[in-house]
């Protein structure tokens, strides 16, 4: 599915016909691809090849205890939560991820976006809000497994990349786990900040090491 997704992405050197991409990726038929495309890809193969063309993504930006935050949602659920130095950079990054989608700044009350912003803001409190909004995670099956494992790490705890791989029954897939964690598009709700090196080092974080340290300190994982 990952090879299929990559071959259809607009950034591919030569975009394939959907049928060609299905068989080149190793599938024996098209039925399984279409049965799981919405769950694994987050959109149909046709929409994916079009770079999200026709998909509407609403977004908002706000101040948070961890800097400026952007929250974006499709009609299915939250598809991105990202931190950055300013709104322009955050919106530019969202547009790069969905180059042909219809991005629309949310006006007025938008429940999912409002709830997600409130959730982020609550992370510095002793009793943070629960994440009750739906998610629209567009990823491979393996990435979904990794991100689900991250959501099972309790607040105030950390886990190493090797431990995550073992929990998935793939002890040798440490690098693959690392790549999946690095590609997580939804900060905090999918808590990739709770994964550290086996030696206790902070390693990397998509939204900055200092922000990772602050998140872990707020959660009580760092003293």
C-alpha cells in the first residue's frame, strides 16, 4: 500500500494509471485496494492521485502553550495538528502536504477545530482534556499500527523506539518505526513526543526538541 500511495502522489516523477499502480505495487487484484483505501489512504485512489483535488480541508491557527498551532480537518476528522514559528509557515506546510486540496480558513465556531485547539491548550494542566474529536489519518497500514501503539503510551511515561518495535512484534523494525514516528502529522494526540532513545536521549522531534522537552515536562515524564 505504501508503494501504491507513493506511485500515485503528484510529486512522483511519472504518475501512473491507477490500474498500473495497483499491479506494480504487488497487488493481485484491485478489489482489496478499493476496500481499504479510505481507511489506509484517507481518500480514494483517484483523489490521492489528484493530490487531494476536490477534498476540502478546513483549518485554523491559534496561540498555544507550545507556540503557534495549526489544526486542520476534513469532513471525516482532524487530519493535521502542527506547531510552528508563525501562521504563514504552518499554512505553507499544510498546502505542501495537500497540494491540490481546497484549503479553507475556518470562520466562526467549528466544533472539531475548536475542540482540538482546547485539547492542545489543556496539556499543561494537571487534568488535561480528553481527545474526543475524530481523526482522519492518511497513512500506510504499518504507520497506523505505530501511531496506535504511541497512543497507548500513558501520560507521564516514555518509550524507546526499540520498545515500540517489540510491542508491534517487529523487533528488527526499529528504523521503520522511527520513520513512521517522524511522519506523524498529528502532534500530541498521536504522542510521538513520548518516544525517546534507549539511552534516554531526546533524539528528534518533528516540531523541535525544546517543544518535545516542554511537553514531557508538562506530562511529568521529565523532572
